[in-house]
C-alpha cells in the first residue's frame, strides 16, 4: 500500500511539474535556459587556487584570533591593576586607626585585642578581585 501511495504521489508531482513548465511563457523559459548554460560554463572553468575562498579563510581566521588575543592580553585591566594599587596607598585606614579622642583607649591597645580579626581582614582585602 505504501508503494501505491508513493507511486501516485510521484505521478501527481511529475504531472504538476510538466504542467507548470508548459504554462511558462517563452521569455521566462529563455532566461532560465541562459542561466543554466552560464552556470554550467562557470563550473567547467574553476577559479585559480589563489582566488578561492577556501585558500584564504583559514589564514584569515588564525590572523583574527591572534589579533584578538593580543588585544585582550595587552588591553586587559588586570595588567594595569597591580600598578594602580601599588601607587595609591589607602591612608584613610591609617587615619582611623591613629585617631583617638580623649575618652577612648589607646589605638594600639584596640589593635592588640583583635589581632586575628585584623589579619583575616587584611588577607581578605588583598584577595578580592577589583571592581
């Protein structure tokens, strides 16, 4: 039964194709034939290997990847981050620690009470990524 369906579908398709070809005007048939002849002629004479896109496409891809890699390497903010941090010490923290009022205890005594916490905070501040 499946073969009968395929056979009838093929016959109907072929009949519709022939009807559409016969109903075309002469000018359209002529243009299609000229396009077919031009395509066959172009296929007979291939372009030289230097002018083919398959020759230069891999080289262009490698070159583009290399340029992108160099741009990312030298233009990354991480390359400049270490010099910015080293040149600008944070003096505000020292001012807070060194400032004392008359009613407060000595600043050095305050540091000695929680030395482990300050060591942890210093290490955590050094390992944070730049925002």
